[in-house]
C-alpha cells in the first residue's frame, strides 16, 4: 500500500508542474486552494447522497465512485499544501 501511495504522490507532484490545459490536477492547483476545497465540499456532498441512496437501493457502485472522487480531491489538497 505504501508503494501505491508513494507513486500517487509522485504523480500528483509532477502534475503541479504540468500545463493546466493538459492536466486536471494542474488546473486545480492553478485555481488555488479555495477551488480545491470547493471540489472537496462538492464531492463530500455527492458521497453523502450516494450513501443514503445506497442504503435504499443496495447499489454500492455510486457510493464507491463518489468516495474515490472525494479521496482524490483530498489528496490534491494535501499535495497543494505540500
């Protein structure tokens, strides 16, 4: 697991230097911390809604997808903060 996280960290750090036009992560960094935090808030809300829906439907796919988005944007925030 540490190897996976290390590789992900390296990719996120490299994307900081990429062109905003070619990298979503670079575009987030370019827009600054407030935009990154806004995305985390959006993804947190979507995760909550997906979890509530999953409880009713039994379909976990959307909650897994939204949780991955939340984690991803949280990792971008951590990368942005160094």
